[in-house]
């Protein structure tokens, strides 16, 4: 998030507004704690969909001109879900070997 903000400001100038959009709500807090003002706003995909809905914007109406590099947003949407990171990387959990194991949740006391 910060690296991309720095690239954008370097390439486009310091007077731009940088908005990060992603699946993870934790980026909102991270943008406050770690970006030192380099990212002006953070939207989750759900918030972006809601904004589009309220304004009557249909993503399907826009022509795909192939300007985006992979990985495409479709698979990225599973990133914050348990196992999503492995899936986006094309990896699978292996409980028998223990090479890749998914752990989640809070430790109970």
C-alpha cells in the first residue's frame, strides 16, 4: 500500500490523492498507523461496491481494455478469508506433511 502510494506520487506528483482499495478492512487501521499520510483514504471492496450501487454505476458497463496486470481482482477477493492467501498464491494446505497449515483465531486464556 505504501510502496504503491510512493510510486504514484513519484510518477504523478505530490499533489495527487491516493486511495487504496482492497478486500481487507484491517488496511483502514494500517493506513492510520503506518502510512504517515502517504495514503489519503482506504476503501474495502464492499464499500466500493456500495458506492457504485448508490450511484447506479455498473462495472459490467465498462469495456475491458486490458489495462490491468494480473492477478485480477476476482481471486484477490478470497485473500482475507481463511486459506485465501494460499489460494491466491496457488498453494494448498497439507495437513499430512505439515508443510502448509492454516491457523487462525485468537488465543484463549
